[in-house]
C-alpha cells in the first residue's frame, strides 16, 4: 500500500503537467489562428468601411488626396437627406413584403418536401431527391426566359406575384439542407408519436419542426438575404416605380443623382445595415444550423 501511495502523486503530477501543456498548445494555436484571420477579415471589411466613411463626408472631402478615412467633420445630414431624396420607406415596405412572404413560402414548402423525403418511406423518394438536387446545376439564366413567358401569359408581370409565388414550390438547396437535418432526428420519436395516435402532419408540426429550429433559421436567413438584395428579379418583373424594391430604388437614385456620392453611399449603408444586424444577432443559430445539416445521408 505504501508503494502505491508513493507513486500516485507522481502520476497525478505528470497527468496535470500534460493537461497544462495541452492547454498551452491549444491557446497558442488559437492565438495564431486569430492573428492570421483578423487581417484577412479587415481586408474583407475595407469596402464597407470605405462606404461608411464616404457616407459621412461633405462634397469637399470626397475627392481629397490623399483620401481621408475619418471625415472631419462628420456630415450626418447625408442620412436624413437620402431618405427624403427617394421614397425610401416605400421601397423598404415593398422589399419587406417580398422578402417576408418569400421566406415564409420557402420555409413551408421546403420543410414539407424535406419531411416527406426524410421521414416517410415511399417508392421512388430517393430518385426524386436526386432529381431535385440535380436541378441545382441549372443556373437562373437558363430558366429566366421560360419563366418570364409563363408569368406574362398568366398576367402576373408587373406585380409582386412572380417574386413571391415560386418560393411556395420549394428550393432544391433548402430541401437538401432540411432533409439532411431531418434524417439526423431519431425515428423513435416519430414512432412514439404514431403510437399515441398522431398522424404524419401532427408529427411534422409538433415533433419535427420544434427540433429543427436551427436548420429552419438557417434557411430563413439564406432566403431573406437573397430576396433582400435581389436585383435581377425585380428589374425583370417590376415596371411601376411605386412597386420598386430597395435595390431598384438605389439604381434609380444613382441614375438621377449620380454625382451625389455621399447620399448614394448613405443609402447603400442603410440598405446593407439590416443584413449585417440580422447576421450579427443570429450568427450562433446560423452557424449551428449549418454545422448540424449534412450529418446523415
């Protein structure tokens, strides 16, 4: 017993020393990774920082050489002026109508299709899934003209419907992400719900969706950002200026007041800021949803 007692402190000291060395190595590795990533992140932030700086400059400060990164003084009036120069809030309302409606449609349709492909056994579902994913190889430009002709023939060109309704019929990327996440949920939960008398829709709504909040949030962020910054779609289908979205409004503003760079950059900052705030507050959910999808195939 005395021999074991003598060796125990030595073994404990050795294990503790290894743990300390491991933590030191991990700390050094973390410092090195962040040291290399911070300059890269700063390089990617330069365009936005320059846009923000330009939005706060007076006309005299815009073309000074060498360029001034920090305006002196700050011209805060560019922001209220850019809101009054264009019907900013009208364009904001139109953008929110399209973005929110399309996001809701994508969440509803893609989650239903993904649930069917992942949780309900039926003949041909794997073939249909492969066919659905294969549509990702078709670029938007290939289907642009046929879709426009379809919407023109049914009289939808000129309003929001061509920009909203197609998202109620699913998207291959979102179906793939949600299917992979649904397949990682144990089937025992669905079987227990069936024993309790729940039908498939009840299982989908009350069991699966509450467990898939991270994946659904990821799809919602992707879709909302895509519709918020969409320019080509509204340019093709919208002709009435009262129905313009922010991207079209900004283009219209630049064509009329192209020399007002301070106002133009202020409008660009106002359009970009909601996306930055959205990702900043939901980045944990976004990263979690990306990490959890694609686990099982």
